[in-house]
């Protein structure tokens, strides 16, 4: 095996990457493109959380769950739609086929980049040594990108619950579901199960869904979800789950007892750091249990870097990819670059979807003091004929002194597609005057962002 030199030390590889998700694969490929010899180890499937058990299958499920509304809405536009039915097993099979295809693409990307793949669990033996099974390899630099995992609540009976991992492989669609939690995954799966025909109760300990988002967005989404038939129980927790002949008996903190077929837990994720050998390599953790990194994604061991969910900065797939690109620039192109984690747009594929970029109203007030708020809530044009009782919310948060738009928020159909373009404007520092000077595209919902003139 050819060896590489650094300070007269021979290594098997220039770079060894642990983790074959989006961040790890991008880092490996781009480093290999510089001429470095790169290896990557993955213990499960290539593609990581996003491709295998996260964003991609979730979005496919989300598409599936919207069709029943499309069939209903068609009548107002003169269409007669015949009797329809949904087959869960068909969705699962087609989803699995697509995930297999995407995993194959990830493998091919690595192979074509001449990255050596090792299928197995990799751990650190020291700062420059990685073990995969009974083999060890040395590397000048190491990139840690093992991702994160689902965490379950503590308490009685949680062994009977499922997470997003199991939800993608259920034999049958549960008829009655409790979704426990109020974050991205919880609201998304509440909409998915409801849209596919399940009776859904969402239980959350907080006073509004989507903690950390703009308050108007949180309350507006909750109202719209209830309209769609989801029963939202706020300020409550699950105390106990007991398996019965008919399903699961769930006791809530207010004493209510509910009989359901499944309890879906979406209460958080944690970095995959256990058993990784970090202490052997001198890699420190934060107080929250994530790998500690600086602005260049460098750990406390100077030749070891980490990107993605294992660092618990902004846990989004495109962020992990950008962090990996910045790592390659820093470690292999001699152009040190820190990942900019400000003004990152994010979407929640709830029903209806949420998309936001920049600061919430509350965050803007804390940072700037004086802000102007522009807000519009309206019935989308489509529903003037469909008759559906669904509204859209759009909101701009403007820093009052410089008139810069520091936050943009939308709840409504196509919001992720709409806000992606506006995210460029926010990143570029656009002012409210620039929004006002932009001619809207008519008739669209998106034009509302450039036609709001009076602050509320």
C-alpha cells in the first residue's frame, strides 16, 4: 500500500473519514479531488440519516400524504375524481426502491472519486490510527462524521413506542397514533400519518409547537394543523405506556387515558460519540455531549476534524455538506475557511409546511431592540375554488435603524420553494427598500413578500 509523508512520518492515507453520510461523503470526495489518498468507513448504509431514514423518505411520505386533499380540491375546479384508496405497502416498497437507488449513487460517487470504502464500524485507536474490524489504518488527517441517533424519553413503557427509524418500515399504517414531541420530526409525522388516514393526537410538553421558531409561526401552524383534523394536546406529557390486547394504553400527565395502535416518539437526537475512541485520540466533548470543534471544524486533536450532527451546531444536511467543503478548503487547499452558520434557511415539511430564514421577532428584539414587523395572513388563491379552509402566513422582521430585513417567515403551500430564493436576499443583507423596489410575480403567494407596505 502506498504511504504518504507528513513531517517524515509515513501514513496509509492522507485522510480517513468515519461516516458515510452527506457530510462524510462530500468531505471524502472533495479531498480526493485534490489528489489526496482517502478512505472512508461506514458501518450501516451509505447516505446517512438524511438519505436512509430522514429527509428523503420523509419527503416522499409527505408527498404521499397530500394526495387525499388534492383529490378533494379537484372538485371545485370541475374535476370528478373517482373512488380512491391508499396502499401503505406500495408506498413502503417504492420508497425502499428509491432509497436503494440513492445509496447506490453515494457508493458510486465515492468509487468514482477513488475513495477506498470500508464497510464496518470504525473507531479511533489514537490521533492517527483508525480500527475497522480487525484491521488498523493510519492517516495524516481524520474527519469524524458519524452523525446522530434518536433518543427516547425515560419512563415506563417506552419500549413499546417507535421512532422515525421504525416508522419507515412498519408492516401496516397504524389507525390510531400518538405523536409525542413538538419539533420538526414530530409535526412532520403528525401531518404524514393524518394525511394517510390515521387518527392523530400530538402531545407536547410546551405551550406551542416548534420551540425556537417565531411565535406567530408556531401558533399559526398549530391552528392550521387542528383544522386538518390533528388533535393537539399542549402542556402535557406521557406518563406511562402499557401494551394491551387492543394496542397501547397511554396515560397522560393530566390523568387522561388513551387507547392507540402506535406511539411515535420524536423527542430529540444525540451525537454518535459512544465507543468512538475519542478519549484515546484526545478529542474533547462539549457539555452537551457533542464533539467540540472550533470555527474551522477542528477538534481538540489538531489533525482531527468533525462535521455534521456529531458536532450539534446546526443539524441540517446542507449544513453538514457546507462544513465538509470548508474543511477541505482548510485542510487540503491551504485556504482556511470557517463555515458561516448565520442566516441558514430551514424548512419543516409539516401540513402546511413552514420555512424560515434569519431571526424570529423575539430574537430580533433581543438583538436590535427596535424592529418593524410586516405580517400578512390570507387565503391562497387555489382555495377560493377548492373551498378548503387553509390560510397562509407571511412575515418580515426588519431592523428599524438600518431597515435591513433580518427575518423572513412563511407558513403555507410551497413555502420551502419560495423562501429558498429569498434566503439569498437575506444572506446578501437586503433592506426593506430593496424588497419594496422588487416587482412581484402575479398572481402568486410569493409576491406578498414584496408588496407588504405597512408595519403591523
